[in-house]
C-alpha cells in the first residue's frame, strides 16, 4: 500500500517542480525584458526644461539649437516660476529649472530637489511699463495722477503679485515710488507675465508691467516708461539641475546655456547676461 501511494505522490511532486521551474524561468525572462524596455524608454525620454514664461521666445530658440547640435531631444515647459516650482515639488519630471527670481529657486533647493553645485545666476532683466502701440498715454512716475488717468478705461495688467515674480517686482517698485495706492484696486492679476502682456496687446488693459525682454519683436505694444533700478531688487534668473532627472544630460544643457553663442541669443532677446 505504501509503495502504491508513494509512486503517484512522487510523480505529482516531480511534475510540480518542473512546472514551477518553468514558470520561474518565464517570469525571470519577462522581468528582465521589462527592465530593459523601461531602461530604453527612460533613456529616450526628453530632457524637460522648466522655465519662466518670460523666456518663451529665447529659450525655445536655444533648445532647438541645442537638440540639433547634441542630437538629443529636449522639451521646454513654460509658466510662472511659482507654478513650476510647485510642480517640481510634487514630482513633475523636470531636468532643469530656470526661475525668474531667486525666491522660487530657494523653495525648490530647500526641499532638497536641486543638484548640489549646479545652481548659478544665468540672466538679468529690467522692469518696464507698457501700453498698446497706438496708445497716446504718457507716464511720469513722479505723478500718481498720470497712472490714475490712464487707468480710467481699464486695469493695470501684471503678474499676480502674490506669487508671480514680475508682479512681485512690480508691487515693490510701485510701492517704493508711492504709486501703489493709486493702482492697487485697478489691477488685473495674470497667471504669468506673458498673460499680462497679452491683455495689453489686445487692448483689454491700457497699461501693463512686464520685463524689458518681453518687448523684443513685438510691434503691438510700446514702452511707456522704465522703472528706476533703485525701486526694486535686481532681477536675476537662477538656473539649476533638478535631482529627479538625468543629471548628466541636465549638466550638459546647463553648460550649453553658458556658452558665448547662447549668451548672444539671450542678449538679442533683451536679457542681460552675467
């Protein structure tokens, strides 16, 4: 009886082992295949450059030039520096971050998301007041009544001073010149500086505050006045590699940004370079 029982049981166990070993073999092969596929997909992912909205025109040109020269693929992602910083902190796959002010770069760095030693000041800018090209408005910053008169028919367009760098600089400048009380209830708060510019272009706002670089190549708006440099902190654009990305590719792009031909492109678009 024992022999009769042992034969089938041992046979069953033998078959089970073969099945298990075969199963494990195929599972191992599948895992290896998926790992290779994931690696290849990761390697083919574009380098995402998160950059302030004021850089749209210049950086798009620069990214295209870089991809052609390096035979790689990069994707610029533009928006308010505050929005981009929050996205990075929530895990957005940024490789490089260019902020329109140090404040939002500080936030990302304090969160431990910046690659040590990669942060540097890339650009500078200045603050200007604009109007539609066909507007006859003139502004003397020493006269609050000039701005009040100009805003009778519409708001002052600027980036939201609660978080958009251009709006923050604008509020500081207008406050320091004693003009904030005349405009604070006549503001259209935009999501970023380019949105403020568009409001003026469309004639939906008689005045706006933007960066000098935003005027480059635009015939639909004109500079009404330039804010005195002593009225606001120096406008700087820090740049750094973000830890969540391919650091080597990010470093290579950062090095490209600081070459003389790229500096010339930024200057052509109205930025100052360090």
